[in-house]
C-alpha cells in the first residue's frame, strides 16, 4: 500500500557557506530563519510561510560528493540547461517584478513560457550552483 497523507516536509542543501546561502534565500524569496536543533555540525533552518522549509547544512569536507553543480567535474553554469536539469521550483504572484529584481542583482537568468503560453518561467542558480525555477502562478 502506498503512503498516505504524504506532503513535502523540507528540501535540504549542503553548503560550505550556509550563512551566505541563507542570506540569498532570505533576500530573494523572503524566507524567515527559524529555530533549529543543535547538531554536531552547523545548520540554518528557513521557513517560507505558510509551510515550506529549507534546511541548510554545513558541508562535510570528508565527502567526495560535489558541493553543487559548479564544483562538479563537468560543471554546467548555464541556466538555459535547467529546464531539463535538477532544480527546485517556487511560484510567485509578482513574476515580472521578481525577474526584474533578479536582473538588478546581476543574477543570470533564462526566461521562457511553457508550451501552453500561460505560465512564464525563469531559471537561475543560487550562490552554490543549485538550480532554481520560479513560475508565474
């Protein structure tokens, strides 16, 4: 039997600079810092009301995993590749103003409209190279 009452709890991102990453998500999306448990490594927990959580976790330097797409062996830093790549998507009600704000901050973006012609999309990277999409509504 499949799980019942399933809902998204949180997304985690490992980073060597969780403070920088937290500032990005607070400034760009309006996340709020919330209380986090005390682990043997640093974490910052963010909440986007009403119920989406982003957990930023201090990178374990002993792992062999790439920190993000930009630190991978064959890094691809072009947002045009994100529609088919790994990304997290948020929806905003002020899409055009949001995209303008990204551009004013010097963030490279790739804009497109879904084939139905109704939903606008913008793709970009966070400071660690994690793929992001924001869609209109």
